[in-house]
C-alpha cells in the first residue's frame, strides 16, 4: 500500500475514532454502562495500539483443541518452537515469533507476551517478513479459565485473526457462535484455515471447504476465503504464507482491525440507544405548555384583578363627586396581589396564593404532556432523557412563574385620557345642580319669611334654577352611566393587554426552564446519531 493511501486510511480512522468518542460522551448518563464501557475499551485499545509500532503486523492463530493450530503455526513459521508433543503438551502461554525485532518490544509488552522468538527466513516470508509477529495462542475452548481469558484478550488486540478449524469440528456451533461470529465485521483482517485436510480423501476436500464457506457466509464472513491446508503434508502452506506476507507488506491490517472494532462499538451503542427520531419541539406544543403553566401561575386571577382594578380606578376618577369618595374604602385588587407598582420600585414576588395540589398537578401535567410530544418517536433511553430534561427545573418552576407574573408590567397605574374630561364635567354638573338648588332654596326662604321674592329668570318658560338642577342631575347621571360603559370597555382592553404580557413572561420562563433543556437534549440525541453514522 502506498504511503499516500496509508496516510489517508489513518486519517479516516482518526476521524472515526473521534466520532465514536463523541458518541460515547454524548451517550453518558443516557445509555447502558456496558455499551459505553465497550466503546471506551475500543478507544483505549486503539489509542494504545496506534502509539506502538506501526511497522509490525500482529497475526494471531486461534483454534479449538485438536485443530492442529500449533502444528500449523510451526509449518508457517518454519520452526518447531510450538512443538506440541515435546515442548508444550498443551498451549498454555502465547508464543510470539518475530521477524524484524527492532521496535517490537513495547508492542509485545502491551500484548503481554513473554515468550518471544526471532523468526528465521523461510520461503514466501524471506523478503517480506520484516515487521511481522506471529502468535500461537492457547485453545479458545480450553478447560482452563486463564487460557480462555488470554485468548479473549488477544482476540481484541491482534491485527489479523487466523481461525484454524479441522474437518471434524469445522461446523461446531459453539466455535462459530461463541468465537467466529462475534468478529463478523472483521472480514478484512480475517483468514480462515481448514487444517488437517490430509485426513480427508482428495474428493472430500472441495465439498468440506464449500460447506465451511457456506457456514461462514451465515456468520457474516462471506468475503473470507477458506484456505485448505495440511501442516503434515505441507499442502497450502505456501499460499497461507503468501497471504500472511501480503498482509504484513501492506501495513494496513492495524487500521483495518481498529476500524472494524469501531464499527462494532458504534453498532453496540446504536443497539443500546435504539432506533427512531425525536419529534422535536413544535409551536403548538409550546403554546399548550404555556397555557398549562398559565393556569398554574394564576394568570386569569391576575387578569381579573387588572379588570377590576381598572374599573375601580375609573370610578374613583369619574364617579359622581358626592359618592366617589366611598370607593376609597374598597381594596384595590392589584394592590392586594402586590402587583401595583409605585414609582420605579420593582416587584419581586406576588401575593398570589401558593400553588396548591391542583395547581401542582396542572403544572406537572403541562410539563409531562410537552415532554411526551417532544420525545415522541425517540428510542427508549433518549425518550427518558428528554422527559428528565423537561423536569430538570421542576422544583424551581412555581417560584419562577411567580417572579414572571410579578415582573409583568400590567399598566396598573395607566390612566385613560377621558377620565379627567369626565371628572371636570362631573364637577360642573354637580356645581350646576348645587347652584340651582341653592337658588331655589333662597327663593323658598324669602317666601317663607314673607319677604319680597324676586322672579326667577325663565328660559322657554322654565325657571333657570330648576333648569340648573335638572341639567346637573341629568348630566351627572349620563356621565356616570357612560363612564361605566367606557370603564368596562377599557377594563377589557387592559385585561387583554395584561393577559398578553403575562403570557409572554410565562412563555419566556417556560422557554428557559422547560423548552431549552428539552431542545438541548434533542440536539444531543441528534448529534449522537450523527456521530454514530460518522463512526461507521
């Protein structure tokens, strides 16, 4: 493989590792710890392996008891270091055969291989073996737990997996289900060897090989070629050496292996997450949430107080001057709720009743309904996370809503332009009525004392004093009735304005404490999905 292609492969791997790490971090606290830990382990192994020799390709020979794995290792390496009968009756410790030992020690330390041998030139490996490490490993079905643990660990560390099977047990379900199939995504760094074909009749080799290939196809390894070999007769050994040499020469196995590990880890995270997409936050959901919070925040109580306060103010300003003072004894509804602003003094709290059981239930229902709508379609773990985000500020929500109501300028001190006009005319009407009554009283008093009574001026036959009284009374009644209608209309307008401003403030509180956390969680989930896609 050219240097340019190797660099491009490494760059692609680095991006995929970064994407996997991003997905893992985004999944923290949302996904199962086991899946997150597996992803972390892959990242740790990748970091360790990439920091070690890139010039060495580690090829591990894996096989079950009786598969002839160690004999095959000897045949490929051209050595008897793994001789079963004399030196190692059972393979209990990994053996490393190294071609090009320079720089391999840290790599072998990481692999925890203590038995290290220097490889000698053999046909097919003589020119290309530099930077090659062959490992003979314990049987993966060993009765000793320590051996099985060693095999499992090294299966996750080697660059190339060589599965060695024999004609007797090549179709064993345990071998495929427990060992080969879990590495189905690693076809690019997998070799499958059918050993001991010397025990088959020549006519049986092809059918058995085809049968094994069909089983591997079901395992997800359809692209892997089965190599029939015999460690005893040497059949197929040269081809197997050639495959190993080609892998070592390409210097791409390390990246391909790690890329496959990333795919598996990303797939595990995807399975832990589940499929689906969150519906997201829609405008109608926002409006429904605000409506629910309005009820919990007693918004209609405040609106009614604004309406009543405006009417009371109108009465105090435009009512009949003789009786309007009585309205001073009526408590202002807004002042009772601590919503009447005096000058520039700020209002931090209202005197609204604290949220009771009904209001708390209404608040919880509004938040829950919003969260369910926003999380609809999302997979289980993220649906739970979105709902939790909606409730994250629940303890402080009632107090925040009260502050939002208190901070709303409901224009409590605003005065209508017609109030002073009506007030002037009310005083004029009163003055006219009082003047007329006074005039008539003087005339009556003069008559009572039998004093000369001057004739009162007349207009169209009506005495002026009588006209003054009548005009004053009629005008006063007209102004009082008219002001009631105008005050009611103004109160409705003021109530609409107050409701709009209260809704805006409640909506802003809902946006900060409920909507934004939910949107952040949905964005986190979508970023997680994008990171998973980039990692695979």
